[in-house]
């Protein structure tokens, strides 16, 4: 009983840290975009976490953990609406549910993860997406798509029952790539912001508050202690401490290498690339944080940091406009981190690498198809992009009738 209490308290602390990540995402997103869209971005992020939790309670949790029957396809299952905790004969909460946490802690921890997938999309479509279609997309993606995707591995679905099971410790693919694929589709369907590409060449649209973006990244790094540390699913001293070490080393290596590579390529010390390198390292280590040695973690983070610089450039070359670099960070580094489990660490081997490829491919097809269907229907029925006038004048005034800094005006283009 004492061990369960310790484990459960640790899981609740981790839940709070993952919740805190939503502030980090919000600050990063508003810092890297223009001040005239600040309220809009904060509104989207608050909507995602609130509606995400409600949907996860109503349908998501039981879609993600349906208890697949023996011999089922392991692709889709549903255990019913709402939450129903396991009870003892006396009617009290059944504490034999898991030695690491109670049923309620399990729900809340997983619920915090669910909302993250849509937050990733929010950053990629910032400054030009209509808010109502985005909210509809969030409801469907967080409520249905993410839990079904999660069930394939964490819910004991077909990827978990492969001969060599697909491995994704805390969600390089299940959270970050699931969000990243949708972000890619959304950016493609939306088009770029006005003024982003002139004569086919990408133009910098500077964020209005880099100190806020920096604070956001440091908050996200702190939140990752819960994201990866909680994914041990107990307070096991050996595993939790190793996981936090590999997480931090990968983040540090990602930041340093992204800074060095971007400086070598562009001849200036770009703080935003440094920040995205840290996030790339964090996303990269997330799939195998409990399986890596410190050296493995540094290598994975370093490669993720280099990938960030080239991925940001490649996204620009494709004329895709991603204001915060979400596609490079969450999709590309999510894929790299997932494949890295088959190359480095305890599970490294050809069989594992093939399973990782199967997992990456399965999620790519499912997320691209579902997000395209949702967004394409929204585009054809109600439109997903604001008018040119709204975009130029800012979404805060048009969508919300408010100004984030009413007493403080910057010279705006």
C-alpha cells in the first residue's frame, strides 16, 4: 500500500508537469508570431486543453484502452462512454488496478497527453486559420483520431502484438508525430501567410516576443520531466532517474548542435533555431528514453538538433509556412526518435527497426488520411482560412474583439 501511494504521488506530480506544458506551448507560439494574433493563439490553446479533457473523459479514454479481445484485429475497440472506476466488493476504489497508480490518476495523466496532439497543429496553422473550423477539427482529432491511434500500441492493439512489438515509450510517434502529420496536412491545405514567400523565396516574419518564446521552451523542458518521467508509470528509482538523465542530455545536445549547424549554414547565432534544437532533442529521445545510455541519448539528441536545421529549410523549400517550426520539431524529429529505438540502446536490432518502420508507416497513413478528410470537408463547407483583411489587421480584433496589449503598440506591418 505504501509503495502504491509513493508511485501514485509521483504520477500525479508528473500529471501536473504535463499540464504545465500547455503554458509552455502557448508562450512559445505567441512569442514566435506577431502581437496582433496573441489572443487568438491563447484562445486556441485554452480551448484545446479544456475540450480535450472533457472528450477524453466521455470517449477518448475508453477508445484508447478498449481492452482488445484475444484474437481481435487490434485496430478499433470501444469500452463504452464515460469513466467507470473498478470497485471492490465493498464499493471502494479497487487499488489492485495497477501497482503504479490508481484508475483516476491513469485517466488524468493520459488525458494531459491527448490534448498535446492538437496543440502541435495550433502552432503550425497560427495567424491565418479560422477559429471555429479549428475548434471542430480539434474536437474530432483529439476526441476520436488520437485515442484510436493510441490504442494500437498503448491500448494493446496490433502494433503491441507484432512478433517484435513496436516500441514508443512516451510518444515520439503516438503524440508528436500524430500531431505533426496533421500539422503538415493543415499547413498544405491552408497555404502560407501573406508575405511569407516573395518570388518563391521565404521571407522572415519575426516573432513579436522572443523572451516569451524562450520561457516557453524552458517550461516545456521542465514539463518533459513529467512527460517522460511519468511514462515509467511508477516511481521506480532506477528507471525514473535514468529517464530524466537521458531526457535532459538529449535536449542539451539537440540545442547545441542545432546552434552550431545553423551558425555554420547561416553565419548568425539564431536563438530560435537553438530553442527548436532543444525541442527536437526532447522529441527525439521520447520514444526510447528508458532504453538509452547517456551516450546514446546525446547522440540521438545531437542528430535531432542537426535534423531540425535541415528540416526547417526543407519545409521552406516546399513553400509550406510553419510559423513555429512544428513540422520539423514534432513530425521529423518524432520519426527520427522512433526509428532510433531500433538503432541505439537496449532494443537495437534489425527486427526492432522493422517494427519501428511499420509503426511510423501505420501512423503516417492513418493520420494523413483522417486529418485530410476532416480539414478538406471543413475547407469546402465553411472555409478554414480568414480573409485577407482579417489576416493583415490581425485575428485578435476580428475574431475576438480584443487586443492583447491595449496600452502598448508596436509598429506593425
